[in-house]
C-alpha cells in the first residue's frame, strides 16, 4: 500500500529563507500513501488500513462523525442550528427591541449594544446603524417591528461582497494552500474540502505540509487512507519540500486539486511567518501562478481576534480566501460583519460542525436568514 521514494539529497536547508531557494527543495523521505485498490466507504472509520502505516498512527483529533443517515437535516437547518448561539444572543435581545413601540434614540442605542455583543466590532456596527437609520428615514418607518427588515437588508448588503465562491477551474492542478493558527481547523477543513471536491468529480491530492508535528502528518495520512486520497508526506522534510513534491506528483498524474496543509502559527511568530512565505515561494517555483488560492482558516470562537489574524496573514501572504470554522458552538458569528467591514477577504467556506459535510460555501442570504428567522 505504501511506496517509498528515497531521495539522496543533502539535509534540508535551514528554515531561515535564503534570498534564492534551491530549484528543487527535496529533503527527507517522501512517503506516499496511495489510494487503496478497494476504496473504503467514504467517512467510515478506518478498519485495518492504518495498521499498515510505517509508524504507529496517532489520532490526535477525533475523526469526523457522520450524522445519522436516516433523516439528515438540510444545510439550512444545520446552519441555523450552528448559528443558534449567535442567534440566541442576538435574537433574544433583538426580540425585545423589535417587539413594538417607537423607533427612537433609545432603540438605536440598544441595537448598537446588541450588535457589538455579537462581535461585529465598532466599524461594522457604526456602519450598520448609519445604514439602518437611512433606511428607516427613507421608508418612513415608525414602528420598532419594522426595524428587523431594515437591519437584515443592511447586514446583507454589508456581507454580500464576501460571498465569492472559489472557482477551481482553468488550472490543473489547482493549488490551495491553507494557513492559520493551531487548532483553527485547517486539517479538518482539508478533509472536508477533499470530499467536497471529490463529490464534484475532481481528483484530489493532499500535501502533509504540517511537518512540525509527526502527529499532524499521521492525522492527514490516516484521513487520506480512509477516503481513498493520495497524501504526500515526508519524514523529516520541510513544508516547502513536501508541497513541491506534492505538486510535481499531481502534475505527473493529472490531478485536479492539491490541498496543502501547513503547521499552525501565530502571526506574531515572525520566524514562522517567514517560513510560510517560503512555502509560498517554493510552490511558485513548481507552478509560477500557484498557489491559486491561499486560504486562512479561522476559528469563529476567537471573535474580534479574527480581524487581526486576517490582516496579519493577508499582509504576509496575500490571502485570496477565508474559511470560518466552528460557527456552531459560538455566539460570535457576527464576526463575519467585522471581516466584511475591516478586511473583506472572500469568505469561501463556513464550517458548522465536525462532520464531513459540515463545510459549505458561504451564502450571505442564508447566513442572514439563519441569524434572524
Ligand atoms: N465544532 C466544530 N469543530 C470543528 C470544526 N472544524 C474543525 N473542528 C475541530 O477543531 C479541532 C482542531 O481541528 P484541526 O483541523 O486539527 O485544526 P488545525 O490545527 O488547524 O489543523 C478538531 O477537533 C476538529 O474536529 C467546525 O466547523 N465545528
Ligand atoms: Mg492541522
């Protein structure tokens, strides 16, 4: 099941980037997990497949659990359920506001507090209030019950530009590089995205670019085996080399999409930010216009911190897209409005759970409806 390519090259260059990286930065031993001849049922937990791995397989994170196949709730229902905490917080306060009575300054003040509490941030909140006021004046609204519609429209207008679905057409392979802090959901999202694209008939290859922790590599390898996806990994290699190898393998095999995992890092860890810039540069050596997508994965629970992360990673890498995970279980779903206002990088996907289909393209209207209705 495994094939090993031993590459007799000198040890890896130090992480500190030289001005010019070698054309072919290979190091360590490339481990490739080929798809199994008889594919396991997608999403089923691994049976014995992982036992054949060259090292003991560590499963650091719980495997995605498939929700009951019988009556699976629709995505809208799951989005709504996922956003329930944000909605509870917002909705409870808003229900009081929209209950009736006059639209007056007190009401606007309360609305301001509610929006700030949902982590929309000051700039977005100020902008939304101004917009709502204009709508109220324009339409001659008097009653507080009419305010909800105005707010929904304002919010939709604000976040609609974030709805820009990722097109993976026109490039082969289309290279997607993931970035983000530890635990944001990068590896999990790669698994979900691999399934998402496979279900659209695309072939996918994964690059185990989180080379800092052996467990991270094993997590991706185990996932790939379970789901019949090739994973390119290296023992003792560096992330740039793994990604380079993965792209070459994808080119050789006519693979449609390469999903490159990377180690978690904080934007304040400058040496690690340099390291991920190097990963990007080395990917460019394999394909000059790659990576075609640089995605920052954000945990919605971090609320307003998301803005700082988006700005820092965008400044360092030039982000082309975002994934917002864990909208379930957070009351901070309003952070989408803050991103739209302060650094509008397209929000490609949102995650509302650990199950494999809990990641979907962002739909601004669906989000607003799930929040208010
Ligand atoms: N509830 C929930 N958990 C998630 C979501 N996305 C990822 N996770 C969990 O977050 C944890 C960290 O994910 P992981 O992909 O390993 O993060 P990484 O360090 O960025 O690669 C795991 O337990 C995942 O199952 C999501 O959308 N909702
Ligand atoms: Mg990871």
